[in-house]
C-alpha cells in the first residue's frame, strides 16, 4: 500500500483529508506540524509522498518542502493552500487550493505518484 505523509495543523481538516486519502487506498500517517513531519520521515522511511498545508504555525508548508527538497530530493510534495492568488514564494511542489473536493485531492496525490 502506498504510504502518504499528511501534514495539517487543523485537526478537523487533517482527519477529513486522511479519511479521503485512506478511502482512495492510501496508507496515511497524519501529523499536526512540519517538525512532526520531519520526525516521522526520519523515523519511518518509505513514504511515497508528502501532502502539506501551507499556513501552519512555526514552519509553513512551503518551508517544510524546502527542507525536504534538500533532505529527500526525490520525495514528491503537494502543497495545499487557502490563498487564492498564491501566498507562497515559488515552491517547486504541486499546489492544490482550498477548498478542494475529494476527487481533486486524490487526483492531485495520484498525479504526484504518476506524473506522466
């Protein structure tokens, strides 16, 4: 089963996104912050992708993706943002805007894993 690391500081949104991804057949590890995500990645190798919220306290999703690009350059990332016209400075990750529909989230994750 394909393992996804989900990073979202809002518990309700995190639970819903995890449920949607699990219903689509992914094994999801959900964490509440970028530092928790880094800890999970360092302690549990084998994630196929990271899905992260943008606006989080302490370290944004974009900042997390910048760290991941250095430490895990082959790990695909999806940045989820509620900003309608950006709000990030130029991440190379794919971006999905909130609000999103279930099929949009699962399609975006599948697109990360099979970009062709």
